[in-house]
């Protein structure tokens, strides 16, 4: 249940412009992949790519957990300053610092990657319809793009926080 609070915090602290890029781009990509999948891609190709998705998500999950551990264990002057610098938004009455915003982005990515990993393992076992499989594939591609965009944003935020730029 706590993960729902984290998801709420992640979306609440983001600016509208940022939300558009982390939501709209993956949705557009999903529709593009769906169009191509429905017209040109065979089920064998999709199954081969889906097999690689588990590996990709596992690697992303390892990278994200490492980034989270580095951020939590960092105690340099820039990180201390980020802990004491607050943005203009509050979540449930609590002021949010730049450090909190960094943590929530990375933690959100970890939660999404775990959910995607579980889905990649379970859902293909239940799929039997060819078109449903193609729709699942396009949603999976969009979800992975969503996570990658969030990771890129988190890495950039971490860089700018630690380099004071």
C-alpha cells in the first residue's frame, strides 16, 4: 500500500511539462509499435523480443537499485544542500526537498521495473490470442520506454544535483 503513496508523490512533484514527456512519449510509442505489430510483425518475432525483455528489465532494475544505493549513501556537500533545498510543493503536508524528489523518482522506477518484470514472466503464460499478444507487446514496449525516460530524468537530476550546475 505504501507504494501507492510513492506513486502519488512521484507524479505530484513533477512539473506538467515533465509529465507530458514521461507519459505522452511512451503512449505514442506504444501506438506506433501496435500499428507495426498488427500489420508486419509475426508472433515468433514478438516472442523472441519478449524473451529479451526480461533480461533488459533485470539489467535496468540492477542499475536503478545501484543508483538508489549511491544516492542514499552519498553524504557530500551537494547532497546535504539538496536535502535542505525545498521545492514549492507539499505532499500530505510535508515539504518536499530536491533530495526527496530524486529519491521518489528512483524508487518509482524500481517499483515500475519490478511490476514489469513480474508481468513479463506471468502474462505470456496466459496469452493465447495472437492480437492480444500483440497488444500486450506494444504496452510492454511503451512501459519500458516510460521507465527508461524516468531513469534518464533521474540520472540527469542526480548529475545536476551533485555537480551544482
